[in-house]
C-alpha cells in the first residue's frame, strides 16, 4: 500500500519525467538557438571576404549610380556605408536596387520581381529615410536587410519542416533538423543570400509553403472529424506562399507540380466521389485546385500589369502579340539570350562544369526520394521497437505509421520540383544559377544531412539516454536494422566512397571564393 500511495501522490503525478544524462546535452547541441551564432558567424565571414575584395570591380555600374545620386550626402558615414553596399550590390543586385528606388522604368527590369522591389522600396522609405544616403543606396540597404532576414527565417522554417516530417524519435528528429539547417546556412548560394537579390526571399516563402503543405498532409491522414477542414486551410496557405514565391522568382511555378500530383491521384476516384457526394473529398479537391490556381496567379499577375503598361493605349512591343504575351519570357530571351539549348556552346562548357556538382546532388537526391521512398523511410526512422513476446507467430506484416505516411507522401512531392528544376537549368537557363536557386529546395540538403547523421552515428546509437532515463537504441538495434540501411544511404549520391564532409567542404570553399569574385563584379553570377 505504501508503494501505491507513493506512486499516486499529487506531487509525483503533476511532475512529468524529465530528461537525464547525455540526453540533456544532446538536446542542447541540437537546439534551434544554436543556429543563431552559427548563422551570424557565417554571415560575418562572407561579409568580410566581400569587403576584402580588392579594386573597384570589373564593372563600375554600381559606383556610377551611387555617385550620380549622392547629391549633398558627402559625409564619412555616407562614404563608408556606400562602400559596404557597393560590395554587395553587383550583377542583378543593381537591377533590384534600381527597381526598388525608381520602379520598373525599363522593360528588362520586369525580370526582377516587382513585388520584391515594392517591398524593399517601402522598407527603405519607412526605416532609412533619415540616413544621409542616396536613394539607390537606401534601397540597396533595404534589399540587404530583407535578404539577411529572409535567409535566417528560411533556416528556422527548414528546421521546423524537417523536425515535423521526420518519422523517428525526437532525438533523431532534432539531430536531422539541426544538421539540415546548418547545411542550409552554408548554402552554395553564399553571398546571393546576403545581397539584394530575390533568392533568400524566394527560399523563405517556398520553404514556408512546403511546411504548410506538410501540415495539410498530416491532417489528411488524421482521423478526427474536422481534419479535412484543416487540411483544406493548410493547403490554401501553401498555395498562397507558393504564389508569393512565384512573384519573386518564376521557378516557384514548379511548386505547383505538388498540387498537380495530388489532383492527378484524385482524378480516377472523381466519379465515385461526385456520385456519393463525399464532402471531405470534394473539399480537398477544390482546396488543392484553388491552391494550384494561386500559384498560377503568382506568375500571371506581373505579366498582366506589364501588358497593361506596354500593350494598351496605343503602345506595343513585340511580345504583346505573342501567345501568351509574357514580358518575362521576352526579356529573358531578348536581353539575356535565355532559351532552349541556347546556352549549349563550347564557351559555356566551364559554366556547365561549375554547375555539375550541385546539379548532380539535386538529381541523385531527388530520384531515390521519388522512387525509393520506403527505403529512405526505413533508414531515417530506424528499427521499430517490438516486444517479441507479444507478437503472433508468424508475425504480422508491419504497417507504416501516420508519421511515416506523411513523410513518404511529402518527400516524393518535394523532390519533383527539384528534379524538374535541374532539367530546365541544364537545357533552358544560364546553367550556373543552379548553384544559387538550389537554396529554395530542401530535399538535397535533407539527403546530405541523412548521410552525415548515418555516417557519424545517430545520437541514440551513441548511447544517449532518452526519456525516463532509458538508453537509446544501441548496437543490438543496428543489428536488427542490418547494414542495408547504412549502405543504401552511403550510395545516395551515386558515389559510396565520397564522404559527406567532402561535399560540405566543397560548399564552404565555393561560397567563400564566390563571395570574393562577386564583390569584384567577376563571374560566375
């Protein structure tokens, strides 16, 4: 009776079991708070490399613009801050800063996100109007601020996304989410996530859309009464995020493939759904269709505004009579020679070689994510803890949990836009930009993080203590899993002898060299 009384006392019931031993240390090491100093240190390193870049730069366009608009702002503060901004406002950054300061004056400026230009213009007017800087410098500063903030928010969203979809223990979730977020901080996009470009803002909105979609799928596999309504709401939220991302970079249109996949899987059942008037399925279908339409609107809205400006009231341009009349397609083709196989020239061969490593990582991570999802699920989830004494003989086949179904469903759809993007970059884009636009696609970061965690050992496999002071899975569990899972993960990118840390070193080296070249207005951009 004393034992029962001890275990039923209010003080004991009201205090949940706490983590003990190494588990606390592991939670601290993989805490989202640790990402802040890592992010700040990396940004500082990239920034210092850019500042140390010698000379005025190969092209002096930014310097000319800054000097022309300086006016009475000749203080040391203005010179110092403009020197810093000069290093970050290169290549397309000039178009973003100019569009933010003056709007889309020239036709080719419509290729650089009117939405982002208006956002940075408003920010510059609200926050930086008192500063003794030229108008374009204030707008460049606003663009730099937006890029840094967007990159940081994208890191947090990616951590939450990976933790949410990973079908495993909390320790594995945190370790994989933390590793993926760290890799994302060290992205080969490098200085483009600090400069006044659209990559960071696009990545944040695209990853946020993926997180909303993952929440929708979790409710889709739920069993409570109102789950389908939450599914519809999260699906619409994902469509809004993808639509906004598409207004910043048109490759956001590829995220609509996620909704197209869902629609295609529902089509064979549509006759039955309509005949039985299945309200849940009809709501899901309409929400998915609307979300896809929102992505399309994100692409079409800037084209419509440009058409009104250039193709009405007696004005005309060559693209006005095209079908469809897209200013974006025209300026990319006319001013930058973008088109199918136009980049396939001998002189561009070094740029294809430069894009090959990231392109290969994206393809070789997307294909198994689509075709071998169950193998990846087993490798990440780890062995299931089963009490052999309570199992029937012969044992019943194991079924996937709801968490595993969500993971496999999302992973396949997340990988499809990434795969298509590489194909388009290789055939129709300036291929080297794959190194920076890859920042909006999480699957290759996730697969690299899985390799790192498996090769280095999961925390619980290193003998950490879990909840209630219990030991994590050890060598015995590894034996149950067998070497197949580790061997499968080791060969994810096609080269079993290439260690993941070599890939990370390559990313860091490329980003560092890229920062110095970019700040001097040197290719590749």
